């Protein structure tokens, strides 16, 4: 089952976070769509673009064995750099470090679930340093180019844990509906 | 006199800044400022009108479904397109469960900690707490064992000294007055609520194909294939799953959420006296029952000056008075232009000036109804229904009043509801109504399918030239309307007049403030450094400014800043 959301059958969630209208902040959704179209993966994996869910993130982390979050991470590193963070990384250096722009709610959602006894077994953040998160200007080319590398990183991460994930010989066409229009829409008005 | 700036207000969706002037422990002036720009209307221009809803549901990360539905309804209105009854019921079920989810999160996770002092929980007598909880509700999750387990978790948290997300609460504030036992009961439900938040999402996911950002909508209906015997479609099994989830979810709403709000109301009766604010109320009809949307399960209407006997119904979405009455003014908002414009002619051209309280100070425009500010949300929803004698509204409002009176001896009237506490109580009353309606609409859907109707979609046809349409939805935070202008099938203008715009409205061209601003006048503030009471009134509206996300530096801390001058 893919892209269903809050699927109780899936023990692993690969989640994209980000606002598709804020330039490189749309990295998460872009990678999710790229990964979904380029890889075949185990039924236990749910691959889902959650946008900017705020506190509504909690249901998607609830009781999972493994959660992989893909998001833009602001840092001093060069734009386009991919980094990995574990939950411990930002728990321990909490006062100094926020992992992603959406972190305020990620942190709260995790804390709620931990108290209630439904926190995910493991959480990994795959982040990319954005170039520009400007409203309505579209995602930078450099970040678009990094999407396949990030997808392969997700695949590797799953395979390392014994979860089936293979690259498709022929990728399906990703539905990047939020990208700027290249030609006017074709509508038949009568 | 002290000037307090809270920026950002925490535990809301998005960014909001509140400024108040306090004199003698009471607020006498207030300003609400939304610090994020929402320019999404501009993105829709030139797009295919059939796809507008896909974009609209990214207006906000939290209120996704509500913008999707208002967008398709606006286009359908422009085309005068009927919607098959199955599609109405499926949409209604999605809207109901989205709203239940939203209301549960608001009460427990976004606002309960304004009233509930976690630090007093270790002192609670769990046996006594269980007897209070079991005495006021038939809910099965209130046992002594359950409450002791929660108490132990809190004891562990407090003993560790690592309060994490709870480290910035106003613990021990003199305005926190619940007994340790009530704090324990409420916090236990705070944790249990996570499971029910998830269950309501599951209903939306089953019908919408995905949450958030449902996939099943279409201008003209929904794309759910119905075949009772097919595995791939909405079939007998899926309908059964929906029924089972709702049967789990409904008791939490009616026996926990509502009961907790009655307990809260009885414990803080003075909050029925604060926060009245703008006493003009607007609610729009929703949960249509037929293809042409002539009958609704939630009534709409307008109440002026807090006078329930003056209620005027909004019978359906074609209501001409509504279409003529709504304007938006940018005199005090960071947009070019000023004077009120009808939404079809609305403009969204930014003109940022920094916070200037006598000039422009917010990204929110000032919507007006026949020139007046209006309060929207569950309270408007309940008052409009109550005033018109709507049976379901009366049933649950009277049930709440009876619970408060019989268990706690406090008499509450519909007039008392026009207050900070009234807005909390109204949200739980509305949720109890929606819980009944969820089952009703599932039954309507089943019956219609069993009668042999499997239609879910009517094909839209776009005329040459320009058409205009308006789509309404009574969203969790109140009346939402999308106004679209379409030319040859593509958008030439889109304006969303959203609930938080009505409530967080700045002053208008005549200097008249909006509901948040007015509601804070007379609000007590015992300690200017810890303005908990201001948060109570602001949170009572369930602010959602998250119409676009904000980004932070990896090193940037975002703790609420309270500045007192």
C-alpha cells in the first residue's frame, strides 16, 4: 500500500515535509515523488508527502518501527549538501540545533507520542541544505538535481535494514503539479 | 501602564503576534498581527479551473481539505453544476472527520495547557481522580490504573528535570486553578487524544485516498469508484471499516471531549464574562443533503449585536445577501490599496511597512459583512443554530448546559456563550453534533448505494468567456469562502476569505477593530511577564495562520518572546 496515509499495515514511513510553494523548501515533496516513481519497495513501506502538517504530523509517526523524514535543513554547509540526523542528534543538542524548518512540530509530535507510548522505534532525517526558500520562485536547479541522489540514499537506508527496495528499470513520470506552468493549460471551453 | 508584545504566540498553527496595553491589570487596547504573507491566490492565476483545488489544499498545511472543498464548490457554482448525492455524502464524511480531528487537536494539544497545570499532577490522588472521572462520564479509559500510569509518566518527567516541550508553560500561575485530580484527568485525555486524532485521519484517508491532501475530489463530484463487491473500490468491507472507526471515535468526542469542556467551564466560570468581543456572528450552511444543495444538516445565518432573536438565516449557497455583503479592506494590512473591495475584484499586491499600529501592521486583510466585523467559528455555528431552533444544535447545547448544571451547579445560558469559555464549549458541542452526523452521513451513503445509485461524478463543461463563482464551507475555524473568476476554463482571479481572516482582522478603514482585538479588551492580566490570560482568549479562537510555512535557521531558537515595556 502506498501513499495512503496513516496506514496501520505499514510499519515503515518515508515522509516528505515542506511547502511546495516556497522554493527549495519543497525538497521533501519532490524527493518523495521522485522516489515513488523510481523505486519498487516492500508493502510495509508507506511513502508520503505530508506538506507542512504542523501538529498533524503525529498520526503518521504513531507506532511506526522506522520513520525517515526528508526535508530542507538550514545549515552552514553548501547548498545541495545531503546530511543525515538521528533523533538523538537533536535531542542531545536541542538548545543549539533545530533540524528542519518544520522541526518545532516534529519535536512536539515525538514528545507527545513518547509520553503516550506510541513513538516510532527509530527516526532518521535526511536533509538537504537549501539555496533559496523564496515564495513562488520555484525550486533551484541544484536542488532538483540532487533529488535522485536523495532517493538512492533512501533506498540504501531501507536495504541496510533488510527492507526490500529496488530501482525500477523504467521510472514512472513524477507528478510535479506544483512546478511553474511551461505552457498554458489545455481546456476546451464550449 | 504596560505594553506587552507576544511574538510569536505559541501553540497555534502558524505565526501570530499580539500586542496589548494593560492598565490596572486589565487590557484596554489590542492589536493582532499575522506575520506571514499568504500570496497563494497569485499562484492560481492562469491555472486550469479543474485543478484549482489541488493547489488550494496547500494554502495551509493543516486546513488542507477545507480549501480543496471550497475551491471545487466555487468552480461548481460558476458552472451551475449539480453534484451526485453519493459525492455530497463522501465529501461530508471527509469534512466531518477532518473537523473532529482538528477540534480534538485544538482542545487537547494546542490549548488545554492554558488551563491545565501539569506540574500539579504528581500531587493528585489517582483514586479520587478516577472516581471524579467515572462519575462524570461512562468512558472506559478513566480507570484508576489508567490514571496512575499517566501520573507516573508525569512524575518521571518532572523528576528528570528535562521537561522538553513542556518547559515553557506558565506552571504555578495564579490563574491556574484546577485541582491536581482534574489536571490529571485532562492530561490523561491529552495523551489518549493522539489515538483518536489518528482514527479520524484514517476515515479521511480511506475516502480521500490519502491524508493530508485528499486525492479523490473533482469539479463535479468525487473520483471514488463504488462497487460493493469489488476489492479496488468503495465496497462493503471499506464501508464496514468506516463504521467501526466511527464507533470507536464517537464516544471519545461525546463522553470525553465534551465532558472535559463542561468540567473546565464549571471550574473557570469567570471566563464566561471575558472575551465577548465582536458580537456579530456569521456561519454558512454546510453538509448538503441533495444534488442541488437545497437542504443542509448544519444551518447558516447571521446574528448582529449579540441579539439571538435577530438571527437571519443563510438558507443556501446561492444566498444573494451574503454575496453582496462580503468585502475586504486593506487600510491596515500590508497590501496596496485600501478601501473595501468585493472579493471577485480583490487584489493581493504586497506593500510591507513593518509594524505600524496607526497605519499598516498585519498580513491579514479586514473582511466585513455589510460593513461590520464578524466573528466566525464553532461559537457562531452554535449560536446561529440555537437561535433558529435547529434540533441537533439544541440537543447538544442543552446537554452541555445540563451537565454543567447537574454536576457542577453552574447555570449557563446561550448569552453566556458569547465569551472566551463559550468558544471552547461551543467547539466541543459542535464536535458532538458532528459525531452524530458522521454516522448519519455514512448511513445516507450506504442507503443510496444499496438503492442502486453508484454515480459519483458529473462532467464539468466550461463555457467560452468569463464566469464567476463562490464556494462556501463551514470549516473548523468558521465560515470560509472562495471566490473565483474563470475565463475559458482558466482562473483569472481567486480570493479566499478565510475564517482566521474574519477573526484576526485588523482595524478597517473606519478604525473598527476585529474580533481578536476586541475580545481582549477587559481581559485580566495578573502578571505582565506571564500573560497567560491573554493566551486563553487568543487560543479560544483556534488561530490558524499557517497559510504558508515559515523556515528557520538550524541554529534559530523559536521560543515565545514576551516583551514588556
